[in-house]
């Protein structure tokens, strides 16, 4: 008897998953550049001016902007940030070998889109999509390494917000076209950033937590 429709769908899903894993390997990112004056050093300078005793629970940091050109469009990557004061009891006097916790936890949110809404990429073009994802991943890894140079802060969370297609507003993030594509790729990339990263899925984003 021939293969049932449900079995065929499952087989196609598994083969696509294998293909995505293979395509995600060894992809060369597009060249990218930071745009505007805001950078990690700007964030750190702003936080250094805050008196922790009077600090707000959350400090919103100005977005850091990057741009790059794919074969078909120009992209803008926005990395928003917020810092929260790390509440802890300093016990270094009791144990000199005890490492002092960081003063701030940093959360970043990553989103990207075609500039001007023109030249939109085709979601079926996996080669193009993975080069775009690879580029965004390189940007995030570069920014993460810059943050980690400052010992008094901890990069604790990264949110990745996939763009929704028309008609996907009510779908869970891993049920959207881009969400399915990103899901197979994100964990691999997080393995390349120092820390103990765990990937969770919220309603509209991927929440990546540094335990």
C-alpha cells in the first residue's frame, strides 16, 4: 500500500530539517557595518554614570543599528537593550575566593528587516535565508563578545523576534515560516557564544537565557 498522506508530510518535514541543518553549516555571512553613533561602549558609559543606590529597576538602552546588503536587498538589524540592577549580597569579605557577581544584567532584543520594505527575500530561497541568518548571527556574536569584555555586566538574555508574514499574527513563533527556519539554526549559533545558553520559545519570539 502506498504511503499515507500524514506519513508523507512527516517524511518531508524530517528531510527539510536535515537539509536546513546541512545548509546552515559553513555559510559565509554578508559583510556588515554598524550605523549611527550608539555602540556597546555607549551602553557601558551610560550605566557607569548611574548611582546603583538610586538606579531604576530597568534602564532602557538606545538601539545599536547594523546594516548589510544581501544579493537582493539591504537589511537593517536593530539590537535594543535594557539593563537591570543585579541584586546580591557581597560576601567577598567572608570568602576572598568568591567571585563578585556582576552589577548589571543585560538583555538584548534582535530584530531585522529589509530597509524600506522593498526587495523582500523569498522565504523559499534557503541559501539566501541562511546567509541572512548567518550575517545576523555574526552581528550578535560580535556584540556579545564586546559586552562580555566588561566584567561588571552579564549578558543574561537574548530575544530574537522573527518577522511575521501576512496571516501569521495569531500563530506561535515556531509555527511561522521564519520561526521554523530560525529554530533549527539558533541553538547551533548559541553554542559559539560563551555561557550556558538555553533556548525557549515565547508566543512571538525566541528567548535565549544564559543560566
